[in-house]
């Protein structure tokens, strides 16, 4: 579990973050989703499957589906969560999908 310190005014707050984050996507408004190869699982936005950012050994991040096998293009490793999210935004935007949220599962309600 990662721990980050956040400073608010004159107090210091300790906030724990989960090593697993859910990446929430939805179709871009006004566009039809594009996927000529059939590698984007429609259950990611229709329900029935989720995609996660997972921090592994050494703080290296990778994607993981709740169910099923990841397409080859999503099997990369990233040195930070922000780099993984940036890749996800670019990858999904080419398919007319938007990353709308990255949920910290530790602090999820």
C-alpha cells in the first residue's frame, strides 16, 4: 500500500492509497466506439468486466482485467501510475472511449 502525505493549510494528512486502481471508461459522447480488431471488451463500459491498474513488485504498474486475457497492446509495464493512465487515455481515445475516473479502491466507498 502506498502512503502519500497531503498538506492542507497548516495540517499534514496521511492518506493511504491502494496498489490497485479501477480505470473507469465510457464511450465518447456523439461517437461510435471503434475497434476493428475486436480487442476492446465492451463489458468494460456496459458492465460485467473491469480494467485495473495494478502496482507490482518494485513499484511497476501494469493493466489487469477482472475477467479474461488482456490484449497484447495492454501488457506493457509502467514506472508510474500517471504514465499508465496517460497510455490508457491515449489508447482508449483512439477507440472513441474516454477514461472518466481512476478509482482508488482503498478509499472507495
